[in-house]
């Protein structure tokens, strides 16, 4: 194929992608305009294949005129794959190094940003129960996808995933058996509903929404890697303004904030496990009231 034709095709595709994400923002108020470009392209390509479409323009037409198509598209645009106690050393570090500090607060608020299907929340809820912090903790579980939030709140996972969950739980320093926390049926297991009694599930978009409460711990793992640098900085600024002085931020194994313009807002706490602590170099302008309830 002629190089000029390839360049033209690439330019047209870039225009189509820009128009698609702008249309989503203007019609549905979901902002994907600052997501990492290559990742976004892969996701919309999978969506086009799923819907049997040959171009992003066709996808845009379907999305604008059929809300059910947009709902389905969200499952491609947001990554909902995780595991309970994923990266066990992270949870071991929380249990060993962070929990002693959390005990010094009379009440706790924990924000799981990008909760997906709930694996991270149930992992933290179990850890906090075993460490005696559950009754004084409120968990904010947020995600851009309402469908994912519904699945997270249901707390049902396929039984073929339980062996991996259990291995992670033990490696993370679990104090019993993961089976103590779920009831298994045919093909699926339901986690103890009482784990959710201190949880709020709400939609929140790191690209466009603002601070809603002061919290002591934010766990947002494997979310920033899908953002471009500007959106990463926005999210980190949001986290910094949400954390009280000395609060903790946990990121994913492949994420860092050292190259961010917001790096000075945090200090290393458990660097190998990607746990950082809010510094006092710049004050956090957190509103005194909760707006998620």
C-alpha cells in the first residue's frame, strides 16, 4: 500500500477516534479524551469487532442513537479484570506496615478508585475485618461503570477463580481460610454480604469528577496506566486533595508517581509495593462534608 494512502488512513482513523470520544463526552458525560491513545485504540477495535462494524464512524453512530450500545461499549473502554489479593505483597505490606498507622485514627475512610467488579474491595474488607478495623471504617467503592458497580455490590464470583483467590489470600498473610468468607454454589460463590455493610458503591469519573470526602487510604491500582500524563496528574492531584495529612495511596505494580508533576505531594512509604504517603508540602483543599452518602 502506498505510504501516502497509509498516512491518510491513519489521519482519518485519528479523526474518527477523536470524534467518537468527543461524542461520548458531549452526549453521555463520560470523559475518555485523555486516556492513553494506544490502549483506547485497542479497546474500540475490540468493540467494533464485537458489534460487527467496519469503522469507528459506524460505532459513533450506534453509540449516539442507541444507549444500550454505549452501555455495552463501556465494558470495552473500562478494564474490569482483577483478582482478589492481587499482588499479595501489596496486601501484606498494608497489613504489616500501614494498618498500625491506621489504628491511630478514631474513624477511617477508604476509597477504592476503580473498584471494577469488586475484587479489590472484598480483599480490603476481609483484611480490615481480620485486623479489627472494620467497624470504624467506611469504604467508598467507585467506578465509571454502573454495570461494574452492580457486579461489585453483588459479590458473586465464578468458582473456578476461588483457588487463585485463596492462594493470593494466604500469600498476603490471611489469618484464616478464604472459604470462611463465601458460600459456594453451582458455578459461583457469593461473598458474605456483611462485608458490604460499611461500603458505599457510587459512580465517579477520575477524568471529570471532584473530591467528595477526606479519606485516610486510597487504593487505586492499575488505573493510571490507562491515562495519558495530563490525566494521571489530574487523578493524582485529586488523590492528594482527598487524603488527609499522613494518608496513604496504593498504586498498581506497574504504576509510579515519580515522573509526575504531583510527585512532591507524596513520599515513598513502601516503595517496592507502590505505597505512598501524603506529605504536607502543599495543603489539601478537601471539602469538610461528604457528597457521597
